[in-house]
C-alpha cells in the first residue's frame, strides 16, 4: 500500500468511528500532522511517492536491519503508544550500533486493528518523531494494513559505515576479551515482576519497567566498536544465547565469569529474592545492549572510547578455542547449567 492509499485507509477508518466527514484536504492534513514531520530527508519526497531515494555518501556502505514487534509478545497492549513507537525504532538502532553503523533512516509498516483511534496513532507518531529526531534517523516511507489484531509494527532501519568496516558476528579470536555495555537482565526481570507479582520497591519496579519499555540503543558506542572490536552483536534474545551465536559463527567458544555480568541495583534486588532468577537475567533477552570481543592490546583504547562516549562497559570473560556454548562460571568456578540459552520465537 502506498502512502497515498494510506491516506485513504486511515481517513476511512477514523470516519467510521464518528470522525468529521473527510475531504481530500482533511486526508492530506492527517498525513501532514502525523507522518510528514518524520520524513525530513529530501529522498523521502515528502511521502508523496510510491518509493524513496537514498544515495550513500562516497566511501560508505549501507547497513540494513529489520525488527518486528507484536502486541502481547514484545510489548503490552496497554503500554503507552509513545513508548511502543520508541521501542520499535530503538531495537533496530541497537542492531545498527552493534555493527558500528550510524543511523541514516528507516521504513515503517503498521498493522492496526479497526478499533485503533486517531489519538493512539497521534501519540505513536509523536513518540516515533521524537526519537527519529534525537537519533538523526528520518522516516523514508512505509505501509499500513488493517488487521483483526493485535497491533504489529515492523521497521527496516539503515545506517552507514565506512566501506568494508561493518563489524560482523564472525571474527572473534582466542584471547579476545568479552565486553558488554550497560546492564543485563532488567527487561526480562521486569516481565517476571509483572507476571509473578514479585515484591520489589517502587523505585526498582519503575527502573525495570523503564528498561523494558524504552531500550537504550548504544549508538554512541558504534565508533568504538568499529575501531576496536573483532566481532559484535546486540543482545536481544539473551546474553548467553547471543554470545553463543557470536562464538558459533566465529568458530570459537568463551568462558564468562557470572559475577562479572553487570546487573543494575534493581536487578540485584530481584535476584536476591531467588538466585534462580539470575538465569532469567542472563537468558531472557530484551536488553538491547552490545556484546563484543576486543583483543587485549586494544582493550584500554576501547575502554577509553566508551568512557568518552559515556557508555558503561564491563569485561565479563574471554574467547577461547573450542566448540560448544560459552561456559558461565559460578562462584565455585564451575560451569552453571542453563535450562535454555535465550528467548526464541520458534
């Protein structure tokens, strides 16, 4: 569906819900209010065409990524529309950051139930626009469809790296240090707190919920990853499982000291109630941090670059020759057995 057809689709939907009678100018005004402000790049053509145009700057490669979010799976249907929109964009920006890429733009697809009202769409567009401006990632176009439910959002984001410099999952070498940004487990523990009614402080609950609803894509760390990491990926499905994916394609394995995995104070307060929840923190996913491997000779420079970018990083282990899933070592130095390594949609 083109954006011209989108004007008709959305106007028809809202007219059916007792909006004022539409006219061509009202349709144009709807798009102008909610989507055109997000499409400031010249190649977006003001959302007046069936496609957009983008020419990468000389000496750069285009890095492409796509993530889809579905109500009831990736967010709660009653989450604020602004936060749903921001999460949808941010999870894609997290992928770009892990590849060492700078955001350049995105395409949006929305599947909306007929009961979706204009207020929800306006709030969604507002949140998306705020983050689009903040991260320098304009809208280039998209599509919308009607669905019986639930709400589904798909974003294709693209970014730029100097030619040949994208950091892949493959590339980790024996002796490299395993580094991770931020903290791990907050989002997964937020779901457990909500689902199981765990007793936590109001401050801890608010922190965990914030981390679930609003990931922090580490775009500021992209240059440091590009300059110093041998391999990298974003942590979306769980630290243990995503590190295993990185090791697998690199032909390596890893040893991780569990005590060195960075946890927020809120996460520690939850794990203190039940040590088994440490597995949830390490395997549950939705962290959208970066895990990368850095040679020892570059470690100091990587740390300095991360500090300059104001992104906290922690050394949690080492890449070693061998096969199999990374070992997470407990306080006794013995490997901890996980029931599963990561979240899976299948």
